[in-house]
C-alpha cells in the first residue's frame, strides 16, 4: 500500500514537473514580436518606390529575424496594399485581428497612411511609419500610438523653395519677385501637403506663383495641364507625383514644347531613378529630387561610427537582390534606416525599461528616443513631438535634402552642410526642356 502511494506521489510529481516544463517552454515560445509590414507590391505605387521601400525594410527585418532582440524573436508578416487605400485599411485590420500582430510597420502612400493611422490608433496598436510624409497623418490628431521618424511633407515643400531662393539671383539671374514658379501636384494627401509647403515657401521667398494645380495620379491624359503650364511660362516647375503620372506629364510636355529653367521633384516617383530613366531617357538629366538623403550619399564623417559598416552591408545585400541597378534609390535606405532605428533603439528600451512589447511600452520607449544629428543612417537625429503637440508622433529632427541627377549619378546639392557639388541650374542650353 505504501509502495503504491509512493509510486502515485512520484508520478504526480513527474506530471507536475512535466507540466511546469511545458509551461516554461510555452512561455519561452511566446517571447516573440510579430510585426505586420504593409507596402504596395502591386499596382502603380509599387514601381513608384513602394517596392523599393519594402526591399529596404525586408533587408533589415530578415537580418533581425535570424536573431533575437532582448530575448524576443522577430517575426515579420507581409501584406500588399495593392496601391489602394481601402486595401491598406483592410490589410491592417486583418493583420491585427487575425494574424494577431503586435504592431504595424511600413506604409508608402500618404493616401493610405491617413485613414490607416486613424484606424490603428482606434484599435490602440503601435504603428511605425517608415515612409509616407503627409502632415495630415499626424497634424492636430494627438495620436498616442503612431510614430514617424521620416520628414513631413511641408518640410519637403519648404526645403525646395529655400534651395531655389538661395540660387535665384546667382544662378537664375533674377530677383525673387520676378521668378515665375508653378506648383503642380497629384491631388492626394501627399501631393496636397507638399504643395502647401511649396506655397508657403514661395510666399516667404517672394516668388511669383503663376500656377498652382492638382490632378489625379491615375489621370490618363495631362495635356490640358501642360497647356496651362505653357501659358504660365514658369521659370521653375515644382512637381509632386508618383509614376507613371510623372512620365506621362513630362512626355506630353516634351511633345507640346514646354520650356522651363528647372524641374524640382519631391520624393515618391522622383526617387526611383530607374523608372525615370526608363520613361524619359536622357531627359532625366539635371532633374532635382527632394527626399531624405540616400544613406549612400550621407556625410559619414559626421555620422555615428557604428553606422557606415551597416550602410555598406545594406548596399551589398540590395545589390544581390536587385543586380544591375544604376543608382541605389533613397527609398531603399530610407526604409532600412527607419526599420533599424526601431529594432535597435525603440524595441530594446521597451523590453528592458518598460517590461515588454505591448503598445504602451513601445509608445513610452519611442517618446524616450533622443538621438542627435548624425545618429541615423539618414544623417538626421530623432526626437518625437510628445502628446499635446500639434505634430505628436512626428520626428522633430528629421530633414530632407535636394539631390540632382547628372549622367546616371545622384548628387546632394542642398543644404550646404550635406552638398557634394554645386547644382547645375538652370537647365543647360540645348536640353529638351531648357528655356535658354
């Protein structure tokens, strides 16, 4: 009898130990951060830069999925927004409610970001925006869980106007009041926001705005807009668009004989050199683009010394995945840098200081981020506006730069602290659009 009781006791202990072991094992397995990643992999936005953003983010996420961060495994679940805002919203909800992701990362189009951010905030999930720039995503929303290390659209518009303002007399030979500028843009949240910055910058500089007009990025014909531009006779055209609308506009401009002194683009389609070259050929020469700096052009002398080797590794991995590309797009490095920032700064702090990966821990960790200029691969620092600010969740230390494409290379030309060469301005005589 005693033997049987002892046997039962041992068996009970073994079962208890086994159950405890299983519980520990289950607990260990549960230490995982599931990240829902949304970009446009199909539709017009894919070729306009979104697929390159996806590539940059994936390079970084693939590296970190092979190891853990403070004991947490990284699992990325990818979704295609298909260049449609409604699909982006549906995919965000599916990832949160069905895939049970802990947070969302990515988002290329501002037209998607605005409604998705509102929905994610409502669901009280953490959202890390690598790309879309519209101020309308965050302005006066006072979101708690939406953060964007990326520069905002009005900064893009103001930067390009400042660049032209500083070169008006010296290179264009005109007083600011005599400089005729046209502001044209796709009519989504992205284009409207950049154009708002353009207009504010133009008024500050004292330029003569001869045309401001929006259009649908899916418009099949932009010849009427080209006609208006011809009548307006701008010295400088400031354009915000994706692709193929950029290609359509400039092809029709060539056909109708539109002339100007400079074309200044603002990210998105202007950041994908291969697509511009494919659609425009030699006419892409001397076009300006405004974007966060390409990580391969950033001034590494003023950068945190741990970052240049990472930049090199991202470039080598990109070359393996996209061989034969003439210029590594800024879109790739932008997503890689902003993803790296989350994985190496925000996430470890959330786990160590705030006890885990729930939305509030991630939010508090993001608000603690305090990185000086030169502390990211994009050259700028990071400090987020806090609750109560009109731009809560926006990185107050971010800034874009102006680059120029010259002979299949890209060069930073503004601001002076990052400039690699002088801008070629105005368009050289004999080029397709030159008004010389």
